[in-house]
C-alpha cells in the first residue's frame, strides 16, 4: 500500500492548487468591478450561455480525453489525444449545423429573446472547452503541472480582463460571453504550444487506424462516461439552465453568482486534489495497492479545511456579498447561505467521484447520478411549478443534494471495497 503523503503527490497537488489559487483569485478580485459593470439580469443571460457551453463541452470529445492518462504506452495515449480532438471538431460542427437548421424552434422553446441572440456563440465555446480538456489531460499524463497551472491563470486573467474592458464600453451580456471565449483561447493556445514544444515527436504515431483501435479499446468512456458526465454537469451547470424555466434573468443572475462564488474552493482545491488522485491512483491500483486508506484521509482533510469557511458563511454571507459586490448582490448572499451545506459536502467528497473510473464501475455510478439528477430537477421543478418562490426552492434543493452526496460517498466506497477484496482473491 502506498502512502499518499508522498512528496510527489503533495508537490503535484500544491502545484495545481497554487495555479488554481491564482486563477480563482483573479476573477474573485475582478468580481467587485464586474458586479458594478453588469446587472444581475445580464449575468443571468451569461450564466445560461456558460451552463450550456460547459455541459456540452464536457462531452464534446465523447470523454475519450479522460482515458489519455491510462495507457502505459505513449503512442496509445497520443492517439487518444488525436481521437479526442477529431471528435471535438465533429461535435462542434454538428452543433453549428443543428442551430442553423433549428434556430427558430430553439428561439421559441427557450422563450428568452436576449439569450437567443447568442446561440451561434455556443459552438465556439463548446469547441474551445473540448480542445482545452483534451490537451489538459495530456498535460496531466505528462505531469506538466506548472503548465496546467499557468493555463488556468491565463484563462481566468483573459476572461476577467477582457470582460472588464467590454463592461466599460457597455457590451452588456455579450461582453461576458466574449470574455469567456478570449480566456479559453489563450489557455488552449498555451496547452497546444506545450504539446508542440515537448511532445511534437509523438505526432508520428497518429493514424486513423490507431484512432479506431483506441476508440474500441476505451469504448466504455463514450458508452458510459458520457451519460455520467451529462448527469454530473446537470448538478452544476445544468441547474442554472433548469432555473431559467421558472425564474427571471435577475434571479438566475443572483443564484448563479452565489453558486459560482461558493464553488471557488471546490475549483481551487477539491478539483486539483481529485485530478492528481486520479492520475496517481489509476497507476497504483494496477500494482495491487489499496487506495481507500489514502482516499479517506484526503476526504477528512478536505472537510477539515472547509469547515471554518462553511460556518462563517452561514453567518455573514449576505453582508459579505453586499460589501464586496455592491448592494445589488445582497440577495445573492442570502442564496449563498442556503446553498452552503450542499457545497461544503460536495467539496470534501470530490476525490471520491473518480473512483468509479479507476475500478471500472462507471455503469453503477451513472445510475446513482441519475437518481441525484432526478432529485435535483424535482427539487427545482416542483416548487417552481407551484410558484413557491426561490427561497423555499433553494432550501429543498440543498437538503436533497446533501442527502444524495452522502449516499454517493457510502455507495462508491462500498463498491471499491468489494472490488479490492475480489481482486485480492483472484
């Protein structure tokens, strides 16, 4: 059994978390400016756009990018990268064609004239997110942690800086959308440059024959992990889209602002820990190591780190939002206080969500997530249908997700225990 306190693991987490810290601090520092340049309603439009782009961008490569870290041989991993890029291009072109053919129907169905103006920017965002993820997982495989950190910093600074400029010249929601696109462009350009600089020799491995071979070997990723990815994205990005059916743009903007700020610690530390754990545990488990001891310790440490901030937010979040973002955002602080228990639990169990990938239990994990999504949609749709208002909706949503996440933790750890015991007696 390996000790997860090893310096290599800690160093990788610190490197990623340090880059994430700066990457999160940049938009956080820009929030007081942006919140005064854009109204909650304008943020609401942008958040709907971002939710659609992130949800579809996460599946744009059919999730083959997540398999890049798994092969032992470099040529197989390179062909997985090439396969991912090709699928992203095809998917983005398909989305463009779909919008061209169905623009009028989509406009009627969405029933949000302001958002409908930006439909053609969705495929651009999807393409950039998909390519970014593909080269990000390549960098993770190669342990280019500093490059990954720098790409995140460039993305956040490009987004924040350009959004401020567009806000000053009054580009409305379009300024926020352009800001996100610019941030993704500079981040993706750096990751591609890194590949061309350090791994250009691997291009010789790329062939259509090997693309098809790797697609078959890792066919479980599109078959099972794509539905899983959709269900996971519904739990974060999709929830904003669901809210758009029941609440106006102002409430969507306030809710999304609260959710986004609450998720900063998750993106700052939790995701970095999960990524490094995934890379390391996927190799250790092949050697027969028991990863559960280290995983439980990581979960406890994350809970311990997050607890003080969680308690503090329960008391001061409305005042804090109003003081930092301006008086228009006090209501968002009220929402944040209600959402705090949900985000707290989600933060410390984030590393657990990669375990099904490692032990090839994606199918069961998918069905668990389906249950969580049904609970989430019901928690919004039922109060929304009865016009109960946003506050009762948020309380119901938070309770339902806390219950689901705790169940998820217990079930995944039980599945891992069964897998490990079975492997030992084989």
